[in-house]
C-alpha cells in the first residue's frame, strides 16, 4: 500500500531530525501540473498527479481546458509548477538564463527495447497496406509532423535525413497535423504517406485501440534518445521539489504506484540529469551547422 501523508509525518532525515514540521507545511501547499505530451496519455498523467498529492499531502492538479500556448506561458511565469514535457522544450527552457525548468525524474518504459533506461524512440509509421518498407522509400511523398517543437515528430526526422547525406528536398510535401494522434489519423486516411510518432504515444495508442496495430506499420526506429522528463518550473518552491522527486522515484515500490505506472507501460521513474539531454543539444547543433532549418 502507498504511504499516506500522515504516515510520512514520522519520517526522519539523514541527520536524524524529525521532519514532521516540514511535512505539515506541505499539506497547505499546492502544485499545478501541465502535460505537453500525447493526448491519449492525459488520464495516465492525471492519475500520477493524484498519486503524488496523496503520497505527499500536497494539493495537486493537472491543468486542463487551457490552450497549450497559454499553459506554456504559465510554466514560464511559474503559475504552473511542474510539467510532463518533451526533451526539446526542456532543453530550450533549461538553457535560458536563469533556467526555466529543472528536472525531477524521467519514466523508464517496460518494453524490452528500452533496456531498463529512461529512453524512447521516434517510430516512423505508414499504412499497413502501403508498399513502403524503409525511410528511403519515402522520398517525394507527403510526410505529416505534429509540431515543429517536437523532438520525435519533427527534429529527429530532420536529423535522420541529414545523416542520410541529403542536401536538398527529401519529401515532396510536409504537413503540420497538430498532434501525434492527428498524424496517425492522416496516415490511416491517406492524407499523408508517413509520420514520425513518439514510441510511447504509439504503444499507448495501440494498447487503447488494438485495431490500429492492423492499420499502421512501423518502417523505421529513430533513436534512442532521452525520455521526456517530469520537470519543475521556477514556481515550484524548494521545499516541495524534493518531496515530489522522491514520490516519483519511489512510485514503483508501492502497490498503488505500480498499478498506475503499468497502465502507461512504465516500469519506474528514474533519476535524470541535465547532461542526459546533451544528445538533444548536439542534434540541434548539428542541424544548425548544416543549415537545416526545416523538415523538407
């Protein structure tokens, strides 16, 4: 069973000092979370946020019904204190002066290909009945992407094309869908030949809608790269940062926590450092040095 906030009152720190006074102060605090990841994972993240509140005694909320652009501004201003976010926006916000985000943890997926590490892939999909077998086969076709600030949906395809030695236009046309879910629909409907989908989003989509395993086919895996993290904004007070981190890192050790994680195909949450996201910085630098400014 998960430890309740009242049970946590008796925990002592490494110095042997009773922390009940600090824990009582947590109960009057609140933390607002936002998710900038797949829409099909919203309920999963909502359960994680609820679990964190139950464990720590902090009032927690996953923001909804607010446009993503406004939520992003609220993260920068500290009105939203924690986020589930893609590695690309994390890097950009962490590299601001002062940093706008700091890391709490990152999920480790259950699948064998993740090798018990906080990594994921970008899976390139086509219709199952299409003739395309490799990424190179997609030359002069229509490619859908979710957003330009997506690592899996946009930047990794840009970088992959660069590694192929391409210097001119590769696709006949690229189209912005607005989300991974819409990219999948467009591929199924034939509005786009292919799209690059966050592997976690794709696996969750197939778990929720098994019929999609028959309508879509993966022809390329790009990655692995560092997993989208759970991160804190400057609005998260110092005294709440560590309780949130520890609750995430220990989530897999409780029956309730494991049950929630398994719904999202997650084994555990792992410690993560800013240096773990350097490969994303190197990717961006390589694209910049090559003069690649858009997916084409």
